[in-house]
């Protein structure tokens, strides 16, 4: 390592940082090492480096670039993401593990010489705002300038935060190597992709990949480490957006957890509201008995599909005006990016994740390759948005009054429902199911159990995770209200709600928190009253919301809900140490449903419950 680079490391005064860096320099054997501080010069170096290496290409608009991942590396690799499990420890059935000793042996062997001929980039970031009890410093080691560039957009700088650590070991670290590259600069050995999580060491190893969900340490890899940390302490780390809802001159903060492609970012972007984060939140109990939340990130790695002038005007504007922004896996023609559902006819040829693309081109699976990938994304800073919340970087966080859980359900759940209590809400969230969209490999339409929309990232047994949620609410004098939404209810194959209707459910939830709306108690929770929604639709969209529309959307479909309970019961029967309170809620909910069925029949109109 050059003297200059070494000096930047030594200036941190942290022997553990030096130890980690020395270990992986010796193991990965890069041709050179570059240490990045928070300086403008270093940030510029990374931007330029990504272009020089061809990991990004410039686009026509100033500051915009495009990055392509290989056709085999377009989503999170759940199968090869494993927790390194020490002997004698147990994990939930659905969490993949590998014996710790064996896994470490395998990964260390793979890392040996993996950066030969390449430059190792070492950078420092801060998860959560700086100078905050939420802050977790994180060290990234990678051979990908795209990874470091993405992190410089998505996370707060942390070189100074590391100095403030005063030599402590309290930081996460991530080792990423792209592995051998093909002629397009993409990871070649995708079958040797490995993402190994060492919870005790607070570190993650990830190799032979480039897709950000696998490679960017501070995103989903840090999420997993933080879930473990939070569950050992007294806070929550959730796959949640954080937003301010503005109504009647007040701001009410909500978090929301939705599985991929279920409307999470677009909820956080509802016009007229402010955004703090769209993906990951840390939540801690405040001294005043209220939950406080921060965004772990400062940027968005959002899905481009369906961002258009009508459905997502704020993001659309950001994607079509100059700023620092990385597109990934879109279609590019003459320096212009194109994505599915952008509201314009797409070109018939160009460059995309498959290389040179033309309409009708077939993929390795024999299926036609779409112009842009459904999981094509954009990476940008939240402060660049007109709707950024002023408390985005507040070290105290913001008081959170509502949690929203959302899934994709075409035939059962109403558009919005409020839990009967905190613990009933935890039960609701732990029983969350969602139909599979495009982001997962299971068949589209299958229902997947996705507790708290966080299942992909759980690294602690489900029972521990649920227990921690129950305890979190108990610790608070005024726990957030818990709601569930479903934007995807269909009738005769068609969605019953417009995409923009989300705003109505959100304002209803906000009003509930402030005691402005009554509600109808049903066996599964509180639902809105017709007159309140009618008024909201009229005031907000000048739309007549009919009794008939209301009745269809908010009917309680008993048999279908009971089927769901059966599925959930079966899953939880195989788990260890699930809190008794969870089983109690399940039993009571079933009981209430059966009684209502006896009284009112199988599909109950909300008018019958009033
Ligand atoms: C998600 O799918 O939840 C994302 C993108 O936020 S990824 O980084 O792939 O997890
Ligand atoms: Mn996410």
C-alpha cells in the first residue's frame, strides 16, 4: 500500500480498521489499494474510476450514468445468501445457513488472490445520521468502483465518524469482490456467487456478483447485521420506508414495510407528502415513550418500472433532469435511458443487460428478453428530491406514529385495515403474505409468507424477532398504530383501485391517529366507514366513491381469511419458541371469524358490521 494511502488509514487511530484492511489486502492481493476519505477529491476519483473501468457509462443528461449487471445477476441471490452458523446454534427453518467453520474456510479460499490485477477501494460510511445514537459506522472493501460510487450516493460519509469511534471495534465491515469478469465487465462465475454473513464478527463476505442488492454492503447486507444487533439490544431494524404525512397543518410520521414491488417507494412518494427514506429504518424507543426512527440511508435504489409522469411525478422529474444518478439495467439508445412503463413507446433496439438488444431477442431460457429488466433501477440522493423531508438527517430521528404493512393480494384483504392493538398488529405483520411479483424466483402469483416484509433478511429465529417486536411496543407509552394495506385487490381480473388511491388510505390512517375518524370493528381489525372515505375521495380527487365500490373493497371474505390462517398456522407450527401471544391472537382471530361467519355468512358486507 502506498504511504499516502496508509496515512489516511492511520489517521483514523483505529487498530481494528488497520487489522481488517491488512488481512484482506494480504488475502485478496490487489494490484493497488486506494483509501477514500470524505473529501471531494476522493469522491470524484470513484466517479471517474467507475467510468474508466467501464462499470458505468455516461448518459446524455449531466451526471447520469448507466451500469449493467449480467443477465444472470439481476436480483438478490437468496439461495446463496447464508448465515454462518456456529455449531450448536439454531435458526428458523426458512433462514439459510452454512456451518460457520466450513463457510469461512470456503470463503477465505475463494478470496485468495481474487483481486489480482485490480484496485481495492476502501471506504467509510455511516449507517443512519452522523452524531446520533442510531449511527453505525461501516467499512466497505471492494474492487468495484460502481459499488463505492453507489454507496457515496446512498449513504452518509463516515470517515469522520470512524475517527469519532476512538479506536473502538464497534463497526460493520463488508468484503466484496466481483471475481473474474467477462468481456462486458460482468462477474463470470455467477454459479460461485456467495454471500456469507458472520453475525458475531459483524461482517459480510460477498463474491462473484455485481447487482447492488448482493454487492453493496451497506444495503441488504448491513440490514441483516443490524437486524441481529437490534434483536440483541432493544430496538428494531426494519425493511421500512419513513415518510411525513402532511394534513391539516400537521406532520405525522409513518414507516411502512412492503415486499419488493408492492408499492413501497411509491407510497413514500405520494404527492404532497415528504420522504425520509424508502427502504430501511432503524427505530428506537424515545425517553418520552414514543418510537423514533431514522433512515439508514440518504439515497434511493428504486425500481424504474412504472415510474411515469402520472403515477410517480416526483421521481419521474428527478429521473429526467440533470443530477448525479446511476441507472441500472435499463435500455439505452443514444445516451437516453428507457424503462418499462415509462409512459412512452420503447425503442426496438439498443443496449441493455443482455448486451446489444433488439426486439425478439431470446434469452438463455428461450424466452424473449424484455427491452429493460423489470428490476431495472435508479440510484440517487433523497436531498435531490423536491419532497425531501427537512428532518432527513436529524440525529434525534423523527417520532413515528404509524406502521404500515403492505402485501400483494388480489382476492382477500381490504385496501386498508387497522389492527386492534399493538400486539394484534405484530400478529398481523407476522402473518403477512404476498403474491409473488417479478422480483423473486418463485412462480408469479404464488403466495409467500413474508413476516414484516423482512423474511429475506431475517438472520435471527422468527420467534426472537416477534418477541422483540412485542417487547418494543410494550416499552412505549404510546406505540405506533399498526395498519395493513393492499393496493392489489381485483374484481373480474381488474384492479379495483387506481394507483393514486393510496393517498386516500394514507390520509385515513393519519386521521385515525389523530382521532378524527371512527371505524368499524371487524373480526380482523378496524376498517374505514363509508362516509369518511366518500368525503376523502371527493375532497382529494373530486371523485364519487360509490357505496358499491366500498362494499366490494371492504367486504370481509371469511373463508379466504380462514384459509390464510391455516397456512400461517402450519408455518409457525414448525418454528421454535414463538411467543404464546402470537398463538393467542391467531386463536382469537379464528374464533371471531367463525362466529361472524355463523351470523352473517361467508362474505360479509361492511354495512352489516356497522
Ligand atoms: C428490495 O428488493 O427490497 C430492494 C432492492 O430494496 S435490493 O437491494 O435488491 O434488495
Ligand atoms: Mn428493499
